């Protein structure tokens, strides 16, 4: 049995996180990405993005993608 060290992503920049979101969305050919889809294919944990940007939807929006479910809708929306 060979020992393999898991990659630890310390000091990851916001840009690296957002670029990875965009990369996965591009691979799936979509502008909407769920945290479950990202968990399966992304480099980082979706919880890291939620923690860094406040919510999953905020991370998605910062990456220029469209949130799958929008909460706190205004009366007009």
C-alpha cells in the first residue's frame, strides 16, 4: 500500500475558488451549478465557498453564474 498525501488547500484566493466554479460550470455546459454538482467535480469543498462568500448563491453570483434557487425575493420578483 502506497501512502498518498491529500492536497490541502491553505490560503486559497477568492479568484482560485471562483475560477474553479466557472471551470466546473463550463465542463457541465451550464450557467447554473448546484453545490451537489460542485461537490462531485470541484477541486474545493462547497462549504469552503459558502463560508468564504457568505452563501452558495453569493459565490455563484460572484463567479458570474445564475443561482438555481433565489431566496428573499422582492414583491416585484
